[in-house]
C-alpha cells in the first residue's frame, strides 16, 4: 500500500506542473502617478490593468482606470513577450520585452520598443497580480 501511495504521489507531480503551465502569467495592475516624463507629466496617471491569461498567445486586454485602452496581440516564448498593436492605436510598431515574475509581481524589461507610451506604462514599476 505504501508503494501505491508513493507512486500516486509521484504521478501527481507532473500533472500539477502541466496545470500550472496551462495558464499564462495572469492578470496584473500598476498605478502610475506623478509629474515626471514616465507619466507624460501626469497624463498617464491612473490604475492600469493587463490580462495575459493565455500561456503562449492571445489578445492583450489592457485597461486604464477601468476603460479599455490599447490592445493588439501578444506571443509568449519562455520569458519573452512580443506585443503587436492593433491597427489605429497610438502605438504602431511591434515590441519585445522580457518579463520576470517574483511572487505576485510582474516586471517588464524592454528588449526593443519604439513606442514611448507603451514602454513608459509597462516599465513604470512592478505590476501586482489581481483576481
């Protein structure tokens, strides 16, 4: 019986890893405040949320003070995320970032991004996991 219990425990471990890998980083928020350049002198102030629930790719769900803002698609490969903006948005170019999750926080580090607004919002500070 002990062997069967040990075997069941060992077999359960890969299943737990697969379940964790089946979801993306999750839903996060950050709050921008201040009069500095990274907030466009206060014009970007507010609470921003980003939803990256899919593990490999999906539509970017970005809100600013509860209103849909930005958009487009993302693709995740390892710790790298590539963002492709929607047509007609304020950002016109694709960007690439590395992301790091530490506990409930997510941080973005730009690899390449020519859109200042997107870069400022994503790199302002850590994003904290929500719901």
